[in-house]
C-alpha cells in the first residue's frame, strides 16, 4: 500500500469484488450513522476507519498511476 505508483502491483479490478465492496461501504455508512446516533463513538470510529480503507483501495483502483499520498489526500478525513 505504501509503495510508489510504479511499484504498486494491482490486479485488474474484478467487477464482482468492486460491487461487493460498494455494498459493504453502503452498509458501513448506515452502521456509522446508527452508532453515531446512539453515541457509540468508539464503534463509529472503527467503522469509519474501515470505510476509509475501502475508499482508498477503490480510489487506487480508479487512479492506478497516482501516488498513494495524492489518492489519500483527495479523500475527506472522516474520523
């Protein structure tokens, strides 16, 4: 994950895997909202971290030639 773009070796994105991850992200967003509304902040933070990892992974698939730091900096910080 921390390799430079030319060093990152990523397989071509599998549409099924991407679809599952998008569905997982949808569930994570719902769970984050639910835990936040209940005041369960530690659970909320953990779910936000997982969502952020997923978003970085998807962004790296979408922009394989961008440096990882640029991809990460383009995403909002959610925790």
